[in-house]
């Protein structure tokens, strides 16, 4: 199955020439060019690659989470690093690594939605993915400064070994490195291990030596960056930007489904019937037990005069009871457990494990405190988590390169 990959620096248009690369069924690049969409090679699959100017990669460290919660936790950790409200950004995440790190791709939601709509409307090949150009530069233990060999392919970018990446301008006419690069190296220089920067650019020995003196880090020569020459493994591992409400619906042909999957679906149906029959008793028991628990909570709510709906779950009823309790306490001029000061007082003994000066800011809203901290050692965060759970204020902790964000409330 052939694949056409197109590098997008602005958007797609009928009269806009963009770089493309054509790959055969084995993943090898067989042709490259630059054309308007009507002159692209015919293919079965279309993948768009968003140029580094349009996307940023950020890496955060999260506690072990089920895959369904990784995206929301990453968004919470990165909220203070985004330019503008979270709703204006599309955030796509990769799989969580064993060490807890998660890489997220951040791009303008409105721009990505328009790009998706234009690509879906193109005749011919079916759009299957949209990728981020810096995500194709992974797989190396070094930080990389990638400068495109073709100046029409946008600016370059820096990608660090942890997966984070952002765009930088092209080198100045006098050979001076862009100022964003100096800031990036200064940030990376704060890490415990010395940084080594691989320069994937067309650069002479004198210029490379000058950059090494000015940057104060070890520079090694790479090859000029060509996005289409990235290994097939990097394309396969890259994050698909089309997630959540921007995800594409699968559209396989009816014939291929019938030919390949009908026997398998028949076996699955038989197994499903056996499973349903075998587990019917257990399922009924759980239903009865859940009904009894719900009735208990409803009875308790009725006794206390708490207003609930017929569709409210036990968790919703419990939240309504806590709110009712807080209102009654306030009516008597007394504090409630979820008020700012009582909540902070419960957590204060656990917070003493933080080193002096670690707190940057603290915000209280909706019965929860959100603390922004300086970078804190992992052992300290583990001890903090244990102590806060024991105090009845279990936290949500997310670590970024800018520090650590912690959120806790009364009971979670």
C-alpha cells in the first residue's frame, strides 16, 4: 500500500505548491517533489506532516494512569505553558512511557481543523494521519538542531532527548545562531547531564566551531535535515495530531471487511454469547448490589433534605450531600472541610516535606487548591503523595520542565 506524505507550512490550497514524498509498500521513499494538489502522485494513503513552525512538542511526567486519562492529565500539567486559553489549542499525546513521561503535540485548534477539512475534501487518496515534523527527529540520545536543506520548507527546530521540541529561526546572514537556540541550550544546561547538540544543517567547520564557543556545549555534525528521509520507524511512532473530536472515522471498504473479518467476527460472536451466558449471574448480582448502594445514598439524602434527581449516581449524591453539609455549616457561621483555610490546614503538615522556596503560587477555586512549584525531586513528590493521602487530601501531581503542578481537595 503506497503512502503520500505532504509537508504543510501554511495550509492546503488548490494553487499552493507544497513539498511531497511518495513511499512504496515497504516504507521506502521512491520519489519527492513540490506541486499543487492536482499534480500529486496517485496513492492509497495520504499523511500530512505539519512543519515545525506550526507545532510544539512538550514532555511532562505523570503518575501511572490509564490511557483514557493521559490526555486530560497532560492538558492540566501544560495549562500554564500555553499561549492563550486551553480551548484554543489541540493537544495530542503519545503513549505514556515506563518512567511516566508523556510527550504532547500542541497546535492551534482552529488551524488544524481547517487543515483537516481541506485534506478530507481532496479527491483521490484518503487522509489517514496528520503528524508533527519535529516528531520525526526522535530516536537519538542527543539533542538535535534540525535546519531544513530546502529553505522553502520552513524554519528549523530543536528537539531534546526527552521528546520536547520547538521551532527556531534560520541562522542569521552573518552566521550567528538564532537567539531561540541560546535560550533552549541555557534551559537544557540546567539538567544534571551535560548536553551534546547534534547540528543537522549545511554548515562549515569555522561556523560550527564558532557556534560551539558561543553556545558553550559540545556540537557534533549531522546531516542537513530532510523530513522525508526520516526512518520508517519514526513515521510509525509519531503522534497522530487527529485525536479527540478531530479524530478521523475509519472508512474501510465493505469488500475487504467481509473477506478478512467475517470469520473472525463469527468466532467473536460465539465467544461473546458464551461469555454473556456464563457471567449473567455475576452481572445480575452486581446490578442488585449497585441498586442497594444507590438506594442507601438516596435514603440518606432524603433524611437530610438534599435535593437530588432520579438519574443521579451515588457519586453525584455524595457530592450533593457534601455541598449541603457545607451550606449548613456556613449558615451557622462555621467553616466547611472544603473551604480554603480548613483544606489548607489539613494538607499543611504533608506540605512541610517541600524544600524552602519550592512554592511559586497557590490558587483556590471550586473546593480545590492548585499549587505551582519549582522542580522537585521525585523522591520528595512520592513522600508528599503518601502524606497527603494519609491526611485525606489525595493530590493530582503533574511534572513539567517548568516545575510541578499539584491539585488537591477534600477527599480528592
